[in-house]
C-alpha cells in the first residue's frame, strides 16, 4: 500500500524559508513523478511543482526561482525548498502520486 507523509511545515515570517519533505513508501516511489500541491481556505487545490523519475522539474507560474523541488530516491523522499515566502504562500501543502495523497503539512507565512 502506497503511503505519503509530509513534514516540515510551520509558521514563518514573510521573506523566510522552509523545506518540506514528502516521505513515500512502495517500490514505485522512485520510478514515478511526484507532485506537490497546496490548498488554502476558500481556494481550490493548486498544483505547485512536479519532479519526474529522471529528476526533471516543472513549477507553477510565478514559483520558479523561489521554490525548488528535488528528490532523494535512496531515502524515498521528495523535498520542496521554499525561499522568499509570501503570505499568499500560506496553505496546506500536500504531495501526491499514483492516486495517493498525503495528509499535508501546514505552512503559515505572516506579514
């Protein structure tokens, strides 16, 4: 059974940084694309970034340069490094693959 566990969220001031982790189970984790999404109250869940099995990355418009997605297949973990955080980055960040979602980790950016 595939499981995803996110961690690393917290409260940070605007301009600060956080690194989120997504730990996955299952042998397919390292051979599949992994996605980060975020959701804030009253808004739809939005895609943030993707890393494919080969390490290629894609980012939502406006996030490239502030956010960096990476993976460590030996640890079955994908990371989301976030810099220059803004209050509008506040939300629950979730990782996703193979129809599975983690429980999310809360990121709150204060102004």
